[in-house]
C-alpha cells in the first residue's frame, strides 16, 4: 500500500542528497576533528564548511553556530545556560504557555532551583500579546524565550517585535526556531534574537543533530562540559557525519525556500478547505494566516484523536494528534488547552503537516477518507450533537 | 506503543457498535475531559441472561477494541457471570495492551458493571 | 601513500557492517519513534532492539540503557544528575585526577555551584589507591566517579574493588567505561556500578551517540528536559540511525572481544618492545600489565609531542600526544602530570593505540621510522643528555 506521510512537523525523511553527503564521514573520512594529523584535519575542515552553510541559512556568522545533539538540547542549553550564568543578576524568566516541552520542562526544572518563571498566555489563535510581555518584564528578568512558530497549531509569533521590546530592556532573548527553518525565512539579525534553536530532522536532515545560535560575545554557561570542542562551549567528539548532513540540509532549505513555501501553502489550503467544507463540526486551530505553510490542525467534536490516527494509519496515512491518548499522559496537549479548547474537544484534534513530496492527489485522498472516518467514529461515539 | 492484531481487528471492525433500542440495562463511565467515555447497552432476559450487548465509545483504539471485545465476551452469559468479568480478562482476550492503555480496558469492565447495576436498580 | 592509523583511542573507523545497519534509518525507516503510525512503530521497535544489544554487551537489563549524544553527555548527566538529585543529602563528590575532561570539568562546574570535590591522586603507573578512597569518603559524600580505563595511558582501575567499598557506604558509584568497552570485559553486575558511560565511536560505531547505564530504580535528575523519550529521562527525538549503529557495534564488540584483545595485545607488546629496545631514553607510561590491550604511551626526553606527531603524519602515521601544543591549551596533559612526570617530559609524549585492522608490518614500519624521527628531533633540540 502506498503511504501518505503527513507528519512532517514530527520528522522528515532524509533528502537523498543529504544522505550522500553523510556517507563519506561514516567511511573514509572518519578522523576525530580535534586530531592534528591528516584524517583529523580533513574532518575539521568539513565541519567548518557545514557551520558556514548553517550560518548563511540564518544570516549569522559561522562562529555563532554551535552544534548540539538536538533541538531539545539547544533549548535546554539556551535556557539553563543563560539562567545559570545570570543568576546573580536576577532569577526571573519569561516564556509562553505554548512552548515545546524542551523549553517548558527546562523552565520548570529551574523553578525547582529557585528561579521564577512567567508563562505568558496566548489568545484563541495562539498569539502571545506584546502588552502582556511588556507587563511581565521585571527588573530581575534575565531571559525571555518565545518560540518562532508553534509545532502543533503552526502559529507564527511576532518574534521581531518581541525582540525589539526585549532588546530595549537589555534582556537576553531566545527563540525556538525548530519549526521555522525551511518553512519561513529565518534571519537572526532581522529578528533581534540572541539565541536561536534549530534541529536538522525537521528540514530533511537526520535525527540527532541540532544547533544553538549564540550571538557573538553573549556569556552563557555550558550545558555539557568536557573537551574543547565547539570553541570550548559544548563538549563531545563532533558528530561529523550528521553535522555535514545538517549543513547540506540547511543549504537546500534556503535555496528552495520560496518554492517549498508556495507548494506547501497551496496544498495546505486545499486540505483546510476540503476538511472544513466537507466535514461538519470541524474547526481549524491556530491562526488563519500567520501559520506555517505546511501546518493544518483540526478539531472534530465528539471523537478522540488516537482513533482518527489509527483509522488513517490503516489506510496508509500518517498524521498526529494532541490527544492525551497518543502521548501516554493523561492531559491533552498543553497548546490546545492554552488556546482555550475544552479538554473534551482537544482530545479530538488532528494535525496534518505537509512536506516537499506531498501531492494534490494525496490531499484529495486524505480529505475523502477523512470524511468517512469521522462519520464512522461519530456513529460510534456516545456523545452527540443534541 | 504497539497494538496486537486482535486489538486492531476489534478497532477497525468492532462488533456490537451502536445502541440497543429496548435495552434494559445501560451504563456509562468516563468523561470527555479525560478523553474517554464508554457506554454499554444490555438486553437482559427474564432469566438474567444477557441476550444482547452493544457499546458506544469515545476514546482511543484500545478503548474501542476493549468495548468490542468485552461486549462479545458477555453475550449469552448470566449477569452474575458477566459482572465478574475483569479488565484483565479483556486484556488477555485482546492479546495484551500497552501499559499506558490498561485503564481503557478497566473502563470496559466498569461500564458493564454499571449497566448491570442499572438493570438491577430498574428491576428492584 | 598508505596511511597507518594508530589513534583508535581518539576514534575508530566505522565498521562496514555497522554502516550497513544505519543506512535504512536514513532512508526508508525515517519515522519518529514516538509516533503511533506504522513508520513510527517500526523505528521504535528497532531502537528497542539496539537497546537490548547494548544491554547484553554489558550484562544489563535493556531498561537500564539510556541513549545520549556522546560519552561526554553520559558523563555530564551521571555527575550533575546525581549531584543535583542528592544535594539535600550532601554536597561532596570523589573522583580522580586522571578522569576525562567531561568528568573533571563537570565536577569543577559543580564546585562553582557550591559542591565540594576530592580529586584522588594516582601512583606513578596511574592507579587510584583504595586506601586513599576510603579516607576520602565522608558522611556527606553522595557520588564517587572513577574511570574504568584511562584514555591516555591505558591504565585499568580496580573498579570492582572500588565498587565494593562505595556500595558498602551506600554511595552512588559512576564509572566512565568509554575506553573499556570493546577492549576489556565490561559487566555492570560484576563491577558493582550504579552508572556507567559508553560511547559508540570508540568501538567502530559512529560519532555522536553514547549511552548512560543507570541501575534500575536509581533516582537521577535529567540533564536534558523535554519530551518523553528514553522513558522520560532524556529528551530529544531519537537518533535512530546512530542508535542502530551503536547496537550493532556493541554486538560485534562483544562477539569478537577475545580475538580482538589477543590481536591488540600481541601488536602492542611488539610495539612497546620495539620502541623501548631501539630508542634510548624512552619510557612507557601507565601500568605494565593492567593496561588496555591496544594502548602504548611513551615519553621521549628532550623533544616535544607535536613535532613527533607532525613527523609521523608526513610519513602516513596517525598518533596522538598529551602535549599542550596539540590541544590549544598551555598545560601538558593532566594525566601525565598526575603520574608525576615533570612538565618538560610530559610534553614529549606519544600515544599510539592499536585497532582491529592494525598489522605486524604496520608496527615494524612505525618502530623503524620512529627511531629516525626521534633521533632527528633530538639532534634539533637544545636540551641534551649531558
Ligand atoms: C575516557 C573517555 N571518556 C569520555 C570520552 C568522551 O566521549 P565522546 O567523545 O563520545 O564525548 C572519551 C573520548 O573522547 C574518553 O576517552
Ligand atoms: C518547536 C520544537 N522545539 C524543539 C523540538 C525538539 O527538537 P529535537 O527533536 O531535535 O529534540 C521540536 C521537535 O520535536 C519542536 O517542534
Ligand atoms: S481512551 Fe484515552 S488512552 Fe484509551
Ligand atoms: S611550542 Fe608552539 S605551541 Fe608549544
């Protein structure tokens, strides 16, 4: 059976061009980049090339690019590293209620260590309010961390405006841009950010490699101490193969950004119109315009998300849900609750995220089957409209 | 999380879906906030034998499969026997459930007990 | 020119069988292991297989294996995670002066956060003394971390005996076994350890993947917070390809342990005898018997390590040195200083580490050339024997 993969926000297949770039670093060019002999120098030179490719993709200097093992590590490092470095100055951090767990759980951990965290609410489409932010800033605020684009509902936050406000106050500003890269333009200079997290596996690179952009000169504590790698900021023998892969993936993502955006937007709108037009009691979550080009997130009243996912999986479609039933926890998605959905409704969410290889036929197939699946599950549901 | 083939069969082609018009025992457990509601309909004859059982469920794959399996397991049984059905019996019949999904089978057993209680209350 | 690679302690080439295992996870099996659809389930199942392979290799249960991005991350996690978890009980940590920087710098960071650390000295062959350890243990000691085998001089520490002492006191015991796996038997039950660090790229796996073994039920704080991966202990989308690779590499390492040990030992002894026999004023660093089968570490009086390395590199030989000049820092290796070498001598060190593919001819070639190189450099040196 042909599979239709519509979970590109969870992870993307690795681009064959990217795999090709990796292979030599798993075979002949295996040297340790810290070694001074030929094998080591070759590896070192290569990773500096990849660093430059990523720097170019986000308009940074290559010396501002630090490789990590994931977007999660980048988030942890940014938040804990800034907090620990500045704890003498202040212990207050501002973030939002809809951040990725890597940010939220890092903040919660810091709360246990004596820090105070303000979790800004969002409106019904998932936007943080600039007024709320201004009001939350205190004399002892040392860090603001607001994500660039939300992974569940796709809402794009006003990072440039937030950056301006935060900069004026002289506070450090971090943004999690894991979902942004490859989907919308990312320019660290334009955005006024000090720190920015990225992850390769969301842009057709491999899993297990991320980046933290750290603005030149910004003091930050290390998260992983040890050897002198990454200009003494992040220890561990460099993951050369995946670093090379990330470099290539970032290059491809920038080169094809315009066409990919157009492609995704067209299909996304086809999907949204199809679903909202053909399925009763369906709603779109997130902002109608300020949303990632590939993201569609729906709620269907009276049914539960995992049942939708399983039904889709059986007919070859891969999607995801904010239902608690899919996560092993008892609470439904914190993002859907934050935009004000009642828990019962949040359980019935479905996220479909489009990628480079998605076609219009795929979308047609999905919409038509979804109509039937939702009907069947509603017939089975004890809750009903009257 | 990995569902067995039996779970998937019972999810994709569930038995006994829907309402029984003349049910004389109906039980519902769970809440929408928790993401799971299970409603069981029983048609019980004068000898206290369950002639027919059906369900309506709002929940995950395991919840639907548990409902389907549990109703299959009690049809033809006396209410006394059916009341003794344990969630672990349902899990065994399904060939196992992931740890995080055990509570879904608990709902099935509880919904059946609630339906039997409803029948007893009405009779009394 | 044929290259002779004698720096297997720095990193190893990836075994072709291991590369083969990785490839599918970079192409068709790209799913996110946390997803419930077919692609995700396939990935999840695979990483559980790899976890079991690693568990088998060290005689652990697969639920005690937690993947990290490196040996360094495993060390950081073990040390900081135990320290933070137990800081109410006590703030004293014991380690040794010859640990890897990942351990040492983690401890130094904790000192800045108010912990106290005892760095045990070692004798002239690099052994920690059990008496010293006993004397260092205090009522508020919460963690002992002693490496299994040293990466520079190859000395193997009495981990089993240390484990016994530490266990009796009810203190948590961590060992960095990054250099041990694949070189000597590693059995967590036999060793009495609570935590043990591993890294794939030292055993013919890829760079960028490590493991922390955590004994069942041992409470530890997370180092990287976020998603529910690794049984909620280590966040970040799983590096499926490299996890599979590590599993395979560990399996191969255990299967061939005996033959690899014999092979390495034979060549190592050939190398040591050749060098000590033919080069005047050469000394072997580390323990004569209790040393890694592939490790040879020499000092040559009156010359500097980087010069030796560069001279070797030119004729196709890759080795390493504890010289400050190769590390970008000004101090020579802390390990060589800890075994009592004067800084001047430590600068003249050369580490050659043997691997699976090293041959007796390679060793002959190296010894013969080394004789000439050392002579040439000494002729150039202003310091001399008289
Ligand atoms: C003893 C020891 N511990 C830790 C490490 C760090 O491992 P990794 O390079 O995977 O971070 C190494 C090697 O670099 C090592 O030799
Ligand atoms: C917004 C956001 N931040 C962080 C992450 C974590 O990235 P990684 O999976 O590389 O740890 C993800 C994806 O999982 C994400 O969507
Ligand atoms: S109904 Fe929610 S986990 Fe089964
Ligand atoms: S002599 Fe140049 S760095 Fe040591």
